[in-house]
C-alpha cells in the first residue's frame, strides 16, 4: 500500500460505515515499516471502536510482497 488508506478501506477493515470513519478519523501517519497508523477521536462511540487499540488507533499494514521469501513473524 503506497498511498494513505482511504476512508472506504478503513471502514471495511473496521466493519463500520464510511460516514463514521469520516466523522471520527483524526490523523494518519506512515510508520517506518511501511504501515499506516490511523488515529480516531476519543469521543468515538464505544460500539464503533471495537477494532481499535486502547489508544484509539488502527494499524493498516501493507500486503506482503509475493517475491519476499523471508518468513513472516
């Protein structure tokens, strides 16, 4: 995943609607390993944040390169 995760992509990962992602999404940062850290507002309703960490974040990892022969961790 080269570009920033879109709201529809994040909504699909979390299993919530796109409007909720649009409303509560705060910031998105690229991590050194190529993953994206998506931060959400702390006032996001509890029923919508089931897939988030305790710090209201979601890590979106890029798909593995099929040519990468290293074993996954």
